[in-house]
C-alpha cells in the first residue's frame, strides 16, 4: 500500500509559491494529515548551505555547470535524507520548487543541454518522482514587482534579466504540455484566494485519488 505523497509548488519568482504552500499545508493539516513543508534548493542542513552558495547575489561568476551540479547535489541529499523517509512514514511532503525548476532554469533559460539536466536529475532522484507539480504561472515582470514589494534583497536568480525569467516561465509551460498528468498549471495572476482554491482542488484530487 502506498504511504505518503509529494506535492511540489513551482513557477516564476514571486508567483506566490510560499504563500500558496502555507495555505495547502493548513488545509491538509486541518484534514488530519501529517505534513512536511520543505524547499529547494535546501530542505536539509547541507541543502541550505548549498542554497546560500547558489543564490548568493555577491558571486555572479558561478558558472552554469557548477550551478547545475550544486542544485543536483542539494536535491540528492533532500530526497534521501528528508523526502523518502517522510513519505515512508505516511507524511505529505510539500516542496517549494523541485526537479522541474532545474529543467526550466538550467535548460530553457540557461541553455544547458536537456540530456545533461535529465541525467543529473535522474541521479539525484534515483527513481523517485513527485505526485504532482503545481506550476504557478505568472508573467515574470509581475513576479519581480511582487518580490521587490517585499523589500528584501534580490537573490542571484531574481537578478537575472527579464528575458531569462521569461524563458524559464516558458520552460515550465513546455514541461506541463508534455506531461499533463504530472503538472497542473494555475494562473497566478488571479486574486490570491482564487489561486489558493485552484491549488487546493488539485491537492484534494491527488490526495483523495
Ligand atoms: N495572487 C496574488 N496576487 C497578488 N499578490 C500576490 C499573489 N500571490 C502572492 N502575492 C504576493 O506576492 C509576494 C510574493 O509571494 P510569495 O513570496 O508567496 O511568492 P514566491 O513565489 O514564494 O516568491 P519567491 O520566488 O521570491 O520565493 C508576496 O508579497 C505575496 O503576498
Ligand atoms: Mg518563496
């Protein structure tokens, strides 16, 4: 019998991932589920250290290949140390970004070959797949404006040109088109309550089914 689930919330910077994840988590907890909220890069002590390196705005010289490998290293640790054990004990894991982000950012936006990204994702995931990737789809110009209005320092990815962020957005949509069973695209330009109710419908479908 299957035990836990893994739900990923992904999409453009500032699309509302962190906000929507809090709502999904509260919904699942209110239904009596045990949950683990996590994020990528990060989610483990080692992963959070890698996150500091990959997102640090003071080291723009980080090359695309090293960046890809750091994301993959953080993911390998995340899957083995946190996700698999949590799911084995029946928990629902909710992750802020996951494997699809690497395909979008490192292939579609950065231009690294897809077979290289797939290989590193395969090594990191070791046969594991999330149950659903919810993609919060938003024009990155709006996303960056939302991030700016939070008043925090922008990280290395958020400082990328709009054209780069647009390519990443299109990368998410292309992945969703290719694999509609594993992806659910939600229009994140809607009022927040509508985005949340769309996301909860997707989650209820997965967890109930
Ligand atoms: N649908 C929405 N309409 C308007 N504002 C929104 C909406 N969703 C989120 N916001 C606001 O936009 C900002 C960014 O949201 P949030 O931090 O959840 O996004 P994120 O995708 O996690 O961003 P990041 O990529 O920086 O982690 C927050 O101030 C949030 O309140
Ligand atoms: Mg966030």
